């Protein structure tokens, strides 16, 4: 399996006076992300570093272009609430319950 790790940060439209779940179109964003998880495209995701400034996501994908294209459909991307700041392929060498030393 191939993985891509993504860090997203608040965009220019983020209202710093409101928590994440009170940002505009929260429900639309959450439904979009839930649908990516339901299809197995996003493996893990959520706020990273103890706050709501950065968000870490891990995708099962062949390359980062596929991930970028899919995230363009996120309502929060379109509105400028979130932006990708880092995106890299990730080779997982350690995984619970799986030997990877072969």
C-alpha cells in the first residue's frame, strides 16, 4: 500500500474567534471528510499539535497529485478555510500487528 501524509493549516477565511465546529459550512466539510474515510481513501485525520491550527491527514493513495485533486472538492478548501502546507509520500515501516522487516 502507498500512503500520502498531508498537513493542512487554517486559511485566510478561518474565523479565529470561533472553534472548528462553528466555522462556516462545518457540516458540509465534515460530511465530505467522512465520505473520504468511508471509502477508505483517508486513513487518519484530525487536529495536530493540541489545537486547531494544523491538521494531519493520512491517505491511502498512489501519489500526492491524487490527494490534492480530491481535497480541492472539500468545501473548506473552496472557501479558503484550509490550505495544504505540506504533502509527502509516506513509507510506513512500523505498524501495529504487522511485521515489516522482510
